[in-house]
C-alpha cells in the first residue's frame, strides 16, 4: 500500500517539474543585480520554458498556471498587469498548435522556432508598452533582452531536456 502511495506522489512530483522549473526561472529573472539597468534587458527565461514545454509536454503546463505565472511576474516585477500573461498564453497557444512541426526536427529548427516566437513576443511587449504609455519607448532594451534570450536558449534547453527525461511518459 505504501509503495503505491509513494509511486503516485513520485509521479505527481515529476509531473509538476516543468511548472516548478518555470516558476524558478521566473523568480531568477526577477532577482535584482548590481548591474545597472540589467532588469530591462533580462532574458525572457519564462518564455523559453513555456516554449520548450509547449512543444514537448504541453499537458504539464495548464493555461491557468501559465496565466498565473504571467500575472505573478507582472506583480513582482512591476510590469503592466496582464501583459506577460497575455504574451505567455499567446506563445503557448501558437507553439502547442505547431508542435507536430517541431517533433523529430533538429535542435537548430527548434532554436530557430524560438527565435521567431521570441521576436514576436518582444515586439508585442514593446508595442503594448508604447500603446499604454502613449509615448515613444526605445526598442533597444527589448531587443537586447531578445538577443540574450536567443543566446541563453541552448543552455536552458539542456537543463529542460534533463528534466524532461525524468518525466513519466505521456498517456
């Protein structure tokens, strides 16, 4: 009886790993650094995680959790409330519909896909900020955040592949 309970708890914990990893990346992206204005160009760590899991295990990233992560990121980070939630849900929806395309493709194709999704997210974020603030906002911080995100994607992908290998098989 105990082994059955422990086995179910183990599976439940493993199934929560993508969500917990995404939460950890969100908290990491909100950490203040000694580098002046680094928060303005911080890589889109949560988007990287959402992108990866939308391709490989969308069943473990419920839309409600993505929405709550986005709202929490806005609340803690001082951003426009709902903006990250909107961007993350839009990215997840788009990528999860295209996941068949990415399956079986090389890492380069998956990375290229992130480059497109990340660029779309960066432009969307920048456009919303301009629209809400009703003034010109320099695109450079968002552009550098995008470039850092593209550069760091392979490193985070390695970590997510390692987590992915520990997950139970899809039903």
